């Protein structure tokens, strides 16, 4: 068995042990032959190290049917996204947001420790009130997503992630036209979903490199630990079930119980989408930034078996809608403006080119959106 950095992997190598994402999701089984697409997939999920078999031990490895992005959509470093990101970071709105966000992550850290040591009575409304300024200060959907993406490049803690997931959940709830009372419950579910990570050994959570199977098992306990922390508090049951089930997947591939679609609570299914979206767009040291169209493409490839489509489809459609009218860079170096969304193929909208021609990306598999500029 050889420990290999993901950046040094080459097609044809075979995994010697199951490969997990940082949140403990199983990406590939042992004995999986790596292809360039699978390596991109590992990079996309921020996997830094993989155990591979020495060449002499490779016999006839199986290539499972695990979903993966195809080569035309495989995530690639988007070198130019930084310019769009810089525009956002220089804005006055971002500066105001950043100051408020930093204050709120610190407050959430304190609130979580009070919840864990039961030193203060739990007041859900007060907890929600703490973060409400982050989504109620007249920001458009696009602004909120831009702020969140850029903040995550600055603050990568569990608290920042929980705040992001809460805000994304709230936006999803609005898009799904949930009543205000449900919006509050859903936002709270997002805010508390990873509270169990506070009971996971921080050395494991931040450990660089490959985790041992024992360490993965430890991380995978965080949903149950979270539910345990909240067990004694008078809370809407949908919050507790979302905390417990947010890593379950509709195809039964999740944890801790391997539940299938019908057995997973509705709010857990929504939190799961917000959670993975934030993980995909969070800071990665080897990437300057990420293009939302890459994320959509990945969801299109792997999402619909694992996530509830009645929540995933409106979510992706609304995200794409927020980028209508934006100028994008294509992988052939040309640029254009997104003018129409293709609901059958969300990552491939119609783009108006510099020559004022309409380019339907769904009919050009060789092209994809590399960055928003
Ligand atoms: Fe989690
Ligand atoms: Fe999470």
C-alpha cells in the first residue's frame, strides 16, 4: 500500500482502501481503478491523499459504475474566477458583510459551547436572531451567494460552515415557498446540523492527509453526537432529525444508518443539499476559486440519485437564474453572456458570444463554462 498525494495520482492506479471525503462520505471503494475523471472528482472533493496499490499488486481491478463527471465537465482549476471574486471582495457590501459575519461566527461558537455544557437555557429564537442580519440586509440572492463563497475562502471553520448552511437552507425554503414558521425551523436545522463536530477530536477534523478507518468512523459519529447534544432541549423534532440524518443519501449510500429516500426526513434532505453545496464551494488550497457552473455540472452527474430531486432541481435552477446576464469565460478562451437557462441541462445555458451569436452549450459538449468574469 502506498500513500499518494492526489496531485501525484495518475490514471491506472488502483485504490488500496476506500476513499472518503473530508466529511466522511465514501467516494470510491477499495480496488477502484482511477481514471483522469475520477482523479478530478477526488480533487473536487478536496481529498489530499489516497492509498494506492503498488504496481506489482494490480491484477484485474474492477471499474465500478460509480457516477463521475465526464471529461467535458470534469472540474478544472478556474484560474480566472479570481477576477470576479476580487470584484465582490472590493465591494462595500462585502466589507460590511465580512465584519458582521466574523462577529456572528464568534457568537455561534459561544452559543454552541453553552448548548454543549448546558450552562444556559436554549433560546432558538435568540440564536436565529443572532445571524438574521446576514440574510436580511437587502442583499439579493446573487449577492448572498457571492458573499458566502468569498467568506468561506477566509473562514473555513465549522461555525462559518454552519452559518452558510443555515443561510442556504433559508434561501431554499423561500424558493420552495415554505411558510415563515417552517423557514425558521429549517434555518435552525441548518445552523445546528454540524454541532456534533464540536465533540469530534479537533486533531482528526483538521488532520492533513489520509484519515485511518478508525478516524473516519469517529467523524461519522458527528450526526448522532449532534442529536445527543440536542436531545434534552425542547426543539422542533424536524431540527433533531435533520441533525441526525443530514449525511443520509436517497440511494442508501449515506450514514449513520444507510437510510433510503422515504425514510429520510424532508428537512434533512434539504440540509443535505445545502451542506454539500457549501462543502463544494468552500476554500481549497489548490484552487483559486470555483465556478458555480462546475458545481451544477457535478450535481447533474451525481446528484439526482443521492439527493431529493424535488429540492435539488429548484435549487440548481435558482442558482443558475442568479447568474443570468453574467459574463462567463469558456474553456476555449472565448467569453459570452448567459442569456437563457436550459432546464434539461442546467450547467449548459445558452450564451451570447462576443460576435453576438447564440451558442447553445447543450449542443457543444466540447465547451463548458470555466469561470464567471
Ligand atoms: Fe455533517
Ligand atoms: Fe456540514
